[in-house]
């Protein structure tokens, strides 16, 4: 220590200033290169990060707003309400419970439901012939409960409806000889009531 004190006593103030400035510069550069904080960070204002942030542990937030694209490469679990003005899913969207939408939901490809589907409002299907197909196999039947069946005549585009009458007809030659009792189905010009 005596050697440094003697040296500092004999050098000029200018030299001491340069040495002190060099020490401060290297200290600031070392701090700017990487900083590790081992305790909590509490801020009363905005925490601003200009570069990429990697958060490897659990993150909790009361509310968040994303002004640009939010990219999630792994599984994302959202326990509460998620509100979005517009979202595009390029992969699978899965819900283990009820998936609710207050607005319209549009599917640009095939909609598949493996369980029963309940549609409480009016259902309109476009697409021309084959828009609605009820499949059946030798082991199962398909049932459609419809109050009124309406179609259109192909040559005049006139509405035609089918009505089931109350007169009974009995036959024994229908469906491989099994006795069948049924009614008459007639078609009438006009729309469903």
C-alpha cells in the first residue's frame, strides 16, 4: 500500500484523472454487459425491456396487454377469461370444457364433432346439393326430427313442402316381408307455415 501512496503522491493530477476515468469506464461496461438480480424486482411504474426477454420460471400477472403478435411455441393454459378482438389459430384449438363465443364463429374447413351437438337457434346450410348428409350404416340409423320439410321444384324454383297425412296404410311386403303400418306423404306447392 505504501508503494501506491508514494506513486499517487508523485504523479500529476492529470494522470490520476485518466486512471480514475479508466477504472470507472471499465466498471460501467462490465455492469452493462450482464446483470444478474437474485432478489425480486418491484416497480411502481412500467418495466421496459427493449430486447428479447427469456422468462424460464413461473410468471404471474393480474392483467396483460399485447400490442403486437404474441407467439407461444408450447402449450398455453389460460384459466380465466381471454378477450380478443381478433385471433387466428393455425393449429388445433382445444378446449377441455365449454368453448364459448358471444359472436360468430367461422370455420374455413371441415367442422367435426365426435360427440353430440346441440344447436338451439336456426341453422342455415348452404352449399347446394349434399349440404346436409345423414349417414347410416348397417348397424345404426340416422334420425332427423323436422317439423316441416320444404324443398324447391328444380324446373320452376317454386317452393314445395311435404306433408304427412293421417290416413294409415298397411302392407306386408315392405322391408323383407315384415308387417309395416304407415301413412301417406304428399307434396304441396307452398312454403312451410
